[in-house]
């Protein structure tokens, strides 16, 4: 343990080596799994209560059910209802050691990983760190068009959407009010469709009677897709059905028009400018940067190519699963980035390691069994496609709901989500309309609005033609210049 390898010396020149305590017993084969998402968790559960020593590492202390993130972003569910602590999930498996930490280095020659700078040796290493957003070479769009991957993203989008309505309520300028009440979702895949449908539900049902100046039901919701139709992986008739159902909800669908620019005031599509204060990115994903740490090369999306047993060719004892892996089906087609693929890969690898290491048998190659594609559009509306079977409307919506409750981790979350859905269904009310204070502070309201609003309240002149440039004509008792006349210092 004492001799430092050259890899760590170059990566950590001034840091003394610190070893992560390993689970006992010390003689079992040590499997280190990085990432407690769908793939890592199902692998750790399959290896639970076996002679393996398993260390499951994640930078978050919870497993996140990403397929329902859009419901947190649109105030239907609370964050805790789709997240389950990893320790609680693993508590029945004494051979699984859960560590909160971030992988920041791999030395496949020495069979060691580095977690927040500490060294952890392994016999088998499994990387399952998922994916992140991709802005197709335009990282400058990210601040104006948040994507949906984490709970923080969902909370930020929820705050942005709710804040837009709050600001519109105070906004005297009709053009600015229209901009605030225009919501653009970029990407017509299942996540984009779900987001657009859910924002329409929020505006037209949950918020409909809560404002006095604006009519939330008049909000303009745009779903923008570069391809000729939405829901590309679904058959054409289901995609056309989803389009009609969204239009019925009041969503405007713009297909065949790639986004050319995004900034704080709006977006540009095919040369046309659309003013909007809320843009949500549901268009592109790239694999987690962890794949690049292996030094074996990745595809353009950052995925690591794996063999039929999900091992990385040329690296003994290293496997990659889930969204980070470029795995193929029997016909050589790349497997999609889906929870069901990641989940099945984790179970497969658990069984394969048991066969190979405990029984000395050669495992069969991984075979993905599709459980079908599902996308929900809104209340009573969804589409389901499985091989030649197609379903749409209320029946599909029921299948979608039952499948998602069943797949949620933890009995408590299943119960809470079922009850909340029932409540929302019966009352048309969404239960989690909270604007987090930190997000509110990060997006302070425009001075223009508050000055013009106050002016209208005290009978001062509201210069609509000049907009905010006209604010000089309105005395603002809160501005430092005015306050200094009363001998006050600083800003509130
Ligand atoms: C909004 C949204 C909706 C979706 N809807 C569906 C759907 O309806 N159906 C479907 O099948 N799929 C859906 N997906 C895709 C599905 O969620 C993914 O395919 C699946 O989560 C991939 O599983 P994974 O285990 O590879 O990665 P993840 O589930 O993303 O887990 C990766 C884990 O690795 C951890 N991690 C990352 N980097 C590090 C590091 N350096 N150190 C330590 N830990 C790290 C993360 O914290 C995370 O817990 C959706 C995805 C999103 C974002």
C-alpha cells in the first residue's frame, strides 16, 4: 500500500495517500461501483448478500428517479418523493458499503480509483455515472436554457416557471407581459413532450384562478423540435396523436426548425425571433465525463464502447453500464439511453460476475429485452409502444401511471406519489408550487417592473412608450439617490 504509483504522483503531487476504509470481510472479491443510478443500484442489489465485497459510491446520497423529474419541475411532486437515500435501499445487504463521494481519477494498471482524492483499490470496477446535458457545441446557451437532469435543475425550472407568472402579474407593459408568459421547451422527445404538457396543465388548471391581473390560461407554450415530427422513436401515428393531444392542451408545436440562438430575452428559430423569459432544454445529452478517465477513447457522445459482456476491451476487470456505455443489440444497433436498459444491464452484470467469479462459468452475452416506450402528454393522455402493440389515450395513461409507481424505489414514495396524483387528478391542484428563495434572489425582478408598478399605484406617470427608459420621470423612493436626500446610506 505504501508505494505510490506514477499515475497518482502526477495527479496528486502534494497530497499524502489516504486509503478509503474497505468493508470487511477483507478476503472477498472487491467490486467498486461508481454511480447509484438505475444501473449501479440494480447491480449492487443483485450482488447484495453474496460473498462479494461491494463498495457503492455516489456523489449524491440518494437514488433519483429521473423519469418523474419533470413533475418536480412543474410543481406536481416534491423533490423528496422521487429520491430515496441509497443507504436506506442498501440497509439489508451487509456486504454493500455505501460511500458518499465523487470519483476523480482511475488507475486501471494499479486497479485503484480516487474518490475525492482518497484511494480505493478494486478487483472489479464498474462505472455507471450516467449522462449530462449537451448543447450541441453551444455551452453559452446553458444559463438561459436549463436542462433537466438533477433535482437542482428541476427546482430551478420550477422556480423559473412560477416566477414568470408572478412577474407577469406585476408587469404593466403588454409586450413584456407576453414575453414573460411565453414558455419554450426545446426538444420534442418524451421529456420535452412531458414538460410542455405539464406546463400547459399548470397554466390552464392549477394556476387558472389564482391571479387577478393576468390569465395564466393565456400562456403561450411552444414545443420546438428540429426533426420533422415529435416523439421520433415512436411510430408515426402515435407521434401524430401526441401532436394533436398537445395542441388540444394549447401547446404550439414547431417542428423542422432547429434553434439558432438563445439569450436572456428569447430564442431565434429559422431567422425568426421569439421573445420568451423561460426556455427549457430537453434536446441533447452527452455521457458523463467519467468515461474519458479510462483513457480508451469514447464516441462523439462521450460513451465508452463495451463488449457483449459490458466489459471494456483492453482493460481487465473494468465494466461500463447505463447511459455511459455504448452497448449494442444482437443486430449491432446501439442501445438507447433508457432507464430500462441501465436497469437490465445492472442485473445482468451482477449475475455474470456471480457466474464468472463464484462459479467459474462463462456468462452469456447481454441481451436487452424492451419493455416498450411510454410518453405521457397530460391528464388522461399518453402513448405506449411495444413491438407491434400500440396504445393511446386514457388506457395508455393508466399503463404509464401504474408502470411509474411500480418502478419508483421505496414503498413510501410509491404511496406518496399515488396519493398526490390522486389529489391532483380530483382537484386539478398541484401541490408543490414553491419558489425557492435562493433562485428568487438569483433572478431579481427588473427595476422597470417595480418602478412602473409603484408609479401606477401612487398615480405617477407611467411611460409605456418609453418602457424602462422612462423610469427617470417616476420618483422612486427606494433608489439610493432619493434616499440619500434623507441622509440614508447604502442599499437595501
Ligand atoms: C428528465 C428525464 C426523463 C427521463 N425519462 C425516462 C423515461 O421515461 N423512461 C426511461 O426509460 N428513461 C428515461 N430517462 C433516461 C434514464 O433516466 C436514464 O437512461 C438512466 O437514468 C440511466 O441510468 P444510469 O444508471 O446510467 O445513470 P443515472 O441514473 O443518471 O445515475 C448516474 C449516477 O452516477 C452518479 N455520478 C455521476 N458522476 C459521478 C462521479 N464522478 N462520482 C460519483 N458519482 C457520480 C450520479 O450522481 C447518479 O446518481 C429520463 C432521463 C431524464 C433526464
